[in-house]
């Protein structure tokens, strides 16, 4: 079963995002934070891949970890 997430107005992606999966994860996190399990279930991406991409996004200051969830940095 797919989870319906609220939509937000379109915004440009950060220019440093080149990977299609990084873009997908970034856009998924735009409206609301999500856990690794939610990302895996909804995006069908392996956890090891998610951890790698999220680490890169965090290092670039685009995503931050809040408790057990990840969110777009403000």
C-alpha cells in the first residue's frame, strides 16, 4: 500500500544533486520528515543505498537527522 504524502509548491532542486536517487530522496523529504523504514517501503530503495545517499546529503547540508527521521535542512 502506498502512502499519500502532502504536496508542496514546486521548488528547484539544489544544483549539486546529480544522482537520480538523491533527487528522489530529497523530493520525498520536501513535505515531511521520514524514517529509513518509510523511505525503504515507499521508494523501494535498499537501506544500504539510503544510508549512503543520506550521508552525502547530510554532508552537503541538504538533509538533517531529527531523532530517527530525516528531513530537508532549513
